[in-house]
C-alpha cells in the first residue's frame, strides 16, 4: 500500500477555499514553533506583524504601495504560465522597465515635461516586452528551454542597470544613482503614499480577466497549456501565441518597473532589483493564475513584508527572522495549491 498524488476529475470549489485556509493555519503553527525556539511570544510577534501592515492608515498605505508592483508582476507571469511557458524572467523585465523610464527622463529633454511620464511608461513597457520576447522567440522557433533563458536574462538586466546607475548615468554630484526625475513627471499620490499606479494595476486586472476568460485568445492560451496537440489540431498557432503571450507578459512587468520607479525612487538606483519579479511568480501560482485572486494574494504577501519590517523593531528580533517567517507562511500556502487540482490516493499493491 502506498500514497500517490493523482489529478482530480474536476476542480473542487470547496477545496479551493478550504486548502488555503488549512495551509495558512499550518504556516502559523510552523512560525510559532520557530518563534518559541527563539524565546519569543508567537502572539506578540503575529500581533506586531499585523499592526505593522494594517495598524494605521500610514502603514496600510505602505502595504498597498508594496502590493502594486507585486500584483502587476503576478499578472504578467500569469499570462505566460497559462500556456505552460515558465517565465522566470519577470525580475529582468521589471528592471528594464525602470531603465526605460529613466532613459526617457534623463535624455529626452526635448519633450514637454508633462509628456515625459506617459512616454516613459510606454518605453518601459516596450523594453520589458522586448526582453521577454527573446526567450519567447527562442522557445517558439527552436524549442530552447525557457526556464534557463528567462532566468539567466535576469542577471544580464540587473548587471546592466548597476552599470548605468553606478557609472554611465550616475548623477554628477550625487550619491549612487541617476539624477532625480522632474517632480512634474512623478506618478501622483492619491491617498497618502498610495500613488495613481493603483488604478492602472486594477484596470489591468479587469482587462486581463476579460481577455483570458471572455475572448478566443484566452481560450487558445488555455487550450495550449492543457493540450498543445489538441490545440494544433484545431488550427491554433502555438508559436505565435507563445511569442505574443511573452510580449504581453514582459510589457506588464516592464510597466510595473517604470511605474514603481516614477512613483517611489524617482531615479534609477540601488534596489531596483527588489525581487518583485521573483515574488510575482509565487503570486501567480497561489492565485491559480486568476487576475482577481491575484489582488488578494498580492496584498497578503505585501503585508508579510511590511509586517516583518515592523517585527524587527517591536520584538527586537534579527532581520533574518522576518524573512524566515515570510518563508514559513508562503511555503505551506504554495504547497497547498497542489491539492486544489490533485488529491492523495491510497493505492493497494496486489499480492505477487
């Protein structure tokens, strides 16, 4: 007799709610064990994290600001994941978005100031799309493994960004980083620290939901992901859809990078590779590739980060403890998603 993981015949709606809840409880228990081992009170620690993320309007604003690029990167990689194209390169595409808007702000001075922001956002999208299009084309044309190409291209983008803000584009008399963007070209704030990029992200959620669930193109992506042979028999161009999906995926991640740079840092500087692209992979997977579910998951993960920062101050715990607790929360939640579409089955071995 042995246990096996088998695919469910149909998705269980009750399991889609119950499994994340059980996974979250498991993660809290694991975190409590670690906290007790470090001679800290789990209740106090979790309370400090909750207050750090949602304790007042200012902290809630920081959580929302953190959730915006996470949500957009999750939406971006989710498109590629639908046809089982593993876009691990969202971080590099995000960085290229930041490079694109910085290029416009620093060198396109011939434009009126009010045009710098919209054009910078578009250029960031285009560079992100182009960077994602490279592994997309390689996969479509020659079946080159996308996991390796997208991952390696991240470090090319990060290294190039470092060269720019440390050397080529560095502000003449400033600290490490490019000159600051004109204030008129910053993304406007709509509620405290929350900027207008929130509306762009939410609009993208609605647009992608419509494209993925209400159009033929969304149906084709889903068909390719589930059964490429059947899709090919139906006349669906797999190569075209791979390249198109990657271009859109990279454009969204690039837009996230250009938006966050225009709203927060206002320059290209250290920390542009902040991990939003890598975390977006977790968001897309935990949300089941659903755009609306990605909103909730992005807020939860953003709250873990902002709450963990407050944990270090309130509990006098080392910085690494916050990262440990984040991992202990995310791992059971991520592992639990497997059982939404799969279940454990006891297989009895026949007597020889």
